[in-house]
C-alpha cells in the first residue's frame, strides 16, 4: 500500500508539470480542471504516505512499550 502513495504523488507531479509547463492548446476551463485534478491526485498521495508514516510510528512505539 505504500507504493500506491508514491505512485499517486508521482502521477500528480507529472500532471502538474504538464499543465504548468507544456503549451497546451486548451481553453481555461479545461486547463483549470486538469490542474485541480492533478493537485487532488498529488495531495491524496501525500496524505496516504503521511497516514502510513503515522501508523508506522505508532506501531514502533507500541513495540517498544513507550506508547501510553
């Protein structure tokens, strides 16, 4: 499941770069829609990775009996 967060962040970053730096011949409505979708995809990947990081920290503290 950790790979899915990295893949989502990568796809979102590629989409963001495409919508920001490539000269696309599309109207503004389509451009802003694609831009916002790419932001959502990248953010969901980041949130997924943060969730797994917090879960790992909690499991590590529980295994060391430091979690109270």
